[in-house]
C-alpha cells in the first residue's frame, strides 16, 4: 500500500471515530481522495508535495473530464478536509487548499412530487396486497416526517410504542432530533405494530430472535434495505399512474419540505425537522415561495392593479 493510501485510511478512520461520518460518506471521501492521489502520482506528486497549483490543476482536469459541478465541489470538499486534518496532525506545515474557492454546489432542487401525486401513491399503497399494512405505514412515515430512508428503515420499534405524537430520530453523525407524526401516520403505525407484533410472537414461539426494528428484515442489517424501499416505491408509482422516474425515497423527503413551505411553514422549522446542520441547505426549497409572494403583492399591495 502506498504512503498516500495509508494516509487516506488514517483520515477515514478519524472521520468515522471523531465525527461519526456515515459509511456512504466515508466511501465517497475514499473514492475522491483515491482519484486525486492517482492524478498526483501521474504528475510525480504526492499528498505531501502537492501545492495549491496542483489542486487547482486537478479540478480543471475534472472539469475537462465532464464531471458535474456538484461532483467537483464534493471532490474539493474531500481534499480540503483531508488537508485540514493533515495540518492538524502535523503531516503538513501548510494547507494548500485554504484559498481555493472551487466551483460551489448547485442550489437547484431535485424534482419533487405534487400533493396529488403523493395522495395517489398513498392510495396505491393502501390497495389490497400481502404487505399492504407495512407499505402504507412506511409511506405515511416517509411523507409525514421527511426522514431519510436509512433513518426510517433503521428506526427502533421502541420509538413508536405508546402511540407518540413525536418520535426521536437519529440522523447523520448520530445527531438526534424530534419529528411530529400526523394523525394518518399514527393510525398507519398502530395498524402495522399490531400485525408486526403478531409475526414477532410467532417467531418467538419458533425460537427465532425478535427484531428491535420497526421494519424488520432477514438481511444482515436486520432491517429493510434502502434498495428494498426504492423498489417498493417504483412499484407503487406504476400502480398510482405516477412516473417512476419521479419517485424515490429522497423525493418524498423533498415533497415533505416543499409542501410544508408552500403551506406557510417557517424555513427554520423545516431545517430542524429535516436535520440540516446549515439553514443554507434548506434554502433550496424557497423556490416554492415565488408564486405565493407574487400573489401576496398582487392582492394586498395598495398599488396593485387588476
């Protein structure tokens, strides 16, 4: 293993231990830094010898290779964090990325679902099927809380015992937040708990271990995978007459925030519900305010004309 790869491994271990970085985040950091290391080696450089000009040349090459703006911004972010760590650890006496501005990230909002489309998905989930009660509960919770799909699938069943009005969710970096449950979501949860617990009782009598998760699975993690939820939503989209390309777990998270904001919710409140560390991340949803603000001016301003 090269010296650079050893440094990457140490950096990733520190990110996991000290900051609680998720597995997906660590994989992304590892891929980005490995690509940068390979580029440096091809130019007879290393992490220890690269200067600001080398980092900028690498980003230019990424642009020439057709990488998107967001991908280039993510790669620079990984390199910045690596060099910040290198400086703190004494591997480098300087940080070559400190004055690099980078391409920035796009502020555009990925396509979202209309309220009518969400209602059609919910109706499709409620159609007779062997997994109807579970599927409806899962979909109601996704839309009612704005949870990330991994937050939902790994949710302990204890979090929803006792018909709570709010539940505790553990998000990125093990940060916890409270999210409220709507009445339809609470009804769906109680129905699923009744069926789930009946299955668990049978498993217990058969000598099988009891799951601690709300949505148990026989997989290695013990709960439904993201891919299972992704495939379920695609199936429901076909049933509902909604384009499958518009439907994914994260699209329901976007719909949750967009529809709240459209109905007058405060941006800061939405930030807290989504678990965003920075309100700037939540600001991508303000596009839905445009029409509402125009209508407000046209109907309430004293100089407004017909």
